[in-house]
C-alpha cells in the first residue's frame, strides 16, 4: 500500500480521488497562488503545482514514504491565465466575456516521492465550451458564491455544470485533477497505481 498526500484543500480533487478508490491524506500547502505572475498559463499552472507539492513534501507530518501530489488549475482564455476571481464583480465580468465562447482548462500536476526524492510533472489541457447564458443567469450563479474561489470562475461538477455545453478532453482535468495523468506519474516514479487504492466499494 502506498500513501498519497494531497497538497490541496479542493473538495473536488478530494472527491475525485475518493471516487477512484483513493483516500488521500490531505495537507494544505498554504502557498500564495498570487506569487507567480507574468508566466504563460501552462507554465503558471505547472509551477504553482510544484510549489504546493514541495511545500508539503518538506513538512515533518507527511507519512513516511508517501507520494505528495500538488495541483493547480488555470483557465486559458484569449491568451490570458484566469485563476480564481475572488470577487463577484470579477466573476461577473469573466462570465459575460466567456459566454458563448470556449477556453482551455489547464491543470499542472507535480508528484514527489518522499522516499526517493524523485519528482515528475505533467500538464493536462481540456477545451471547455461555455453556453450562451443570460445576464440574469450569470447574476444568479455569481450570487451562489460557487464561482468566486475556483479557477476560471466555473465548475463542471457543481452548479455551473449546466452552463458548460461541451468539453473536449479529460473531464476530471476540468474538475482539477487528471486521473490518467496521475496514474502515468505514479508508474513513472516506480509505483503501481492499484497500490494507492485504499477505499472499499460500498
């Protein structure tokens, strides 16, 4: 059995892992996501994921021999990297710009083996097509608070799911963690994917 540590407070990432048979140890990195600026979206997502993974891997309370996973997602829209809007005003502006258009949800993944100190990184990209939502729908959605603290101001697995009419690529990547990518990374570090399974089916 191999222990996976999730360096994230994201409920969506935790749920994704649980549904895949993995109950990770959650240790929030505390990394300031606004510290990296002026980078291309792909590089930003990857570098933030690495900062998070390293911040947690260096802690004393990480289980011995664990794999530490850091993730970060950004929406690439019109060439810009859109992270969490944080305010209703910004979320509303973004949705008015995004509706009827498409963007690329990019998630950076960094996995560190605390036993060997080896690290592997991977970036995944999924095209997200947004519905032609009305001003009233945008206002109502922003009022729920859901889009304020998620990359790109939307979720595909929550209230915002009705406003995403199509995705091209890995669904889980849009949620914030690509399971196929994580499996490849686990194997690359010399572990077996099924050794992470520690959740019994209902």
